C-alpha cells in the first residue's frame, strides 16, 4: 500500500492572500484555491520554479484534453478510466484544435479559478501520486528496478538533496543553515522530501558516478540547471499559473510550435517508472507536460523511511535532454553560439549573478544586439498574443521573473552554490510593443548605449587611472571593478525608470530622462575618484612623451561625456 499521497498531504508551501502567512497545502487544495494564494513560498525560488512547472504539467495535460467547462474536445478520443488522450490530433483538425485551446485559455482567465475537471483528473491518477509506493513511487523507480537498471545505483543523502545545504560527501558546507549534530543535515520531513525531489530532478549536477546504460552518453545535470528561467507573475497564484500556461501557439507564424500542439501531453506520472527512464533514451521529451515533469536521475527511496530519521536514497544518471534549438522550452532566455560544435545554433542562456537581467535586455526580449538577433522566450511571445485579446491585461503592469541556479564552475561536479533571482516590471503595452519603432527596440537601444558609455567612456578613464598608479597595462581589475560598481549604482534608477514608462509617453523625452540619470551617475563616480586622488595621482607619469595625471584624465573624461550627452552643444 502506498503512503503520503501528494493529492491529500500538505506539502506545497504558499502565501495566503488574506493573511499574508505561509502555509502548506495539498495538490488538490492548491488547484481548488489558487485564486486565494499570492505565490509559492518554498525554501528557494529555484524550488518554487521547479514545483510550478509540475503544476503547469497538470494544467497542460488537463486542458489539452478538456475545455474550461470540463468537456472533452470533440476532436479527441478520451479514455474514461484515466482521462488519457488516445491519439494525436489529425493534421486536418490542427487549426480548429488550436482555436479551441486558445478559447479554453480565455475562458479560464474569465472564470478566475480552476474548474472541477482538474480535481477529477488528479483523482484518476491518485495511485501514481504516492511519495512511497511499491509500484509507482512519485518521481522514482522501485528498488528492484534500480537494481536492474544500475546495479542498485549510487548512494545519495538528505544533505545532498536539500539545496539549502548541498553538501557533498567530500567537503563540509561550512555555512549550512543546518548543523550536523546527530546527522541533522540528512533529516527531511515528508513535505520537504516531496519538494526537494522535484527540485533535485531539475537542478542536479554531475558529481555522482553511477549511470543507466552506456558510459558514452551525455548525462543530464538537470534540465532546469542550464536554463535562464523566465516566468510571468500575476496578481495571485491562479494568474501566475495561467499566464505561464502556454496552451496554444504564441503567434500566427509559429509553424515550429504546431508540432508541439499536435503531440499528446504526457506528464511523468502517466508513465510507469521504467517508461519514464526509456523516455530519455528514446528522445521522447516532445511535449510540455513531459518537459515540465522531466527527470535527470533514476531515484530509489527506502520505502520504509520515517520522518525524523536521516534520509538516504540511491540514484543513477539519465541521458541529457537535447539543448540545441529546443524551442519546445518556452521558459528560458536563448543565445546563439558563436563558437564550438553548436556554432550558429541557439542554446539556453543562464542568468549571470554579476549582471542584472535588464543588462541583457536584447536576449530577454529577443532583440538585436551587435547585428545579431536572439530567440525571444516563448512565454513572452505567448503573453504578446493573449494581451491582444484581453483588454484588462493591456492595462497590467507585468512582472517578468528570472531564476537560475549558480554552479561551482567545476565541470566534474557542477555543484549548486547559489541561486540567481531577478525581476523586471513593465507596463503590458510596453512589454508587447515589438515593432521596429516600438518601445522594446528603443529601450534595447538605451541599454546598449548605457553599456557602451560605461564600458568604453568610463573604461578609458579608469584605464588611465590604472596607468597613472603604475598598474600593469594588462591589469584590468580597477576597470572591471569600476564598471560593475557603476552598474550597481544605476540599477535601482533604471528599474524605477523602466517601470514607469507608459506606452503613451514620448520616447524622446523618456530617453532623455534616462540619459540625464546616466550622465549624472558617470560624472559623480569619476568626480569621486578625482577628489580622492593622491599627490602621486596628480604627479602622474609620462606616456608617449606626454604627461598623464589624474587632472588630465579627468578633464578628458568630462569632455568626452559632454560630447556624448550633448551632441548639439
């Protein structure tokens, strides 16, 4: 008999809108009351992202088969026992099916809460949602299957699974939030275990040694690990889930998306454990429900585990999901590879901890940078489409959220070290203004100009200061530190500026408003360096038979700033 069923047990952490408090709810409670919850509230935002995608896998599965009234689409054959879709939609019915999916999304948004059909679907699969079970353990294989697949697998502990600790067996996590008296780091409650196993399958690393199949495979580090995760946040959890539920194609020209609509949505719980393992060897990650509930490891729990005990399990590596031009994935930034075996192709682009998301505006929005255009994240393309049909959304200020897991840079382990979380707030009419003369192109131009002025104009001044202070000509530490410090200084100002843009504003006036902020920040920073100069800085050095000191460098910087910001002056 199975135990700890995720449909009934309280394991998903949410923030309640009315009280502002965090509480645990079951899977069924979440879908019944999503409109009353503000957001997910797990231990980490990367965990919330992983859990959210499981919730989206439920929605994509249900509403690819049923409309907002809970009625099956007339084009489909639906199995009554499990609510399975028997066959893909035929080619001749694709266009009609696509329209039905979009209408379903619109109807759901209008209702403002999820219908009973979600509960009915979950009940049909109740036996596949037990965290501990001898046949269908959630996100796991059985012990017998692990023995057959990988000779029992490699041992893995609670401190490895818990990403707030992420301690390896060879190196102690010195700043862990949990002490290790009586193996406290390995202890997990059932609700924590449910959240962390989902997170682990998305953010894994490669430090473990045991694998399933041939050693020649490219092993997964977790699909989410390589993503520059992007999602949209609504006013409550219902809106957040629905805004990110890309039921239909994003636009009329999205031929590449049609195949994803035609493919049957199959989440991991609709397969047996062995079938789930086979998916990665047969390259069958071809629909969003499978992708959103994907595995990176075959995992086997001790089915007799009890709360309060030190947790351990066994794991084995599974093959990597294809990264190259895999536009099935809508919730990531993309970047074209300029070198290596994937040159000319698009790959997921992770967020960088040292760069605010707005600094990569061209990548985020799929705009041109230095003559090269990025692929726009599918979820933002989707938002453009739905905003055309919903007048109330057009008046929204949308929050674009970014999330990535930072790694240790070691290709032998890719151990998680931190998470990267960021947001950008934009008026919807601005966020979807993708025309050649639209707001996104203008903002992107301003971001590129900001980068140019900081990297070149400030960079030249800082390089001269380095030379004056007799630093090695190749030593760029002062320049790099100065640029990053300037970016930090303008970060809040830029977020405030971009968040206040209205589609009706004058582009020239708003552009000049930002240029004034940037010019002041550049001048203030350089002036601080000049005013703190030493006698040695004023004495200077000789360079190419010319005297160079802090006063000359500062004056040259001021002249350049004047030319760049006051071209007509």
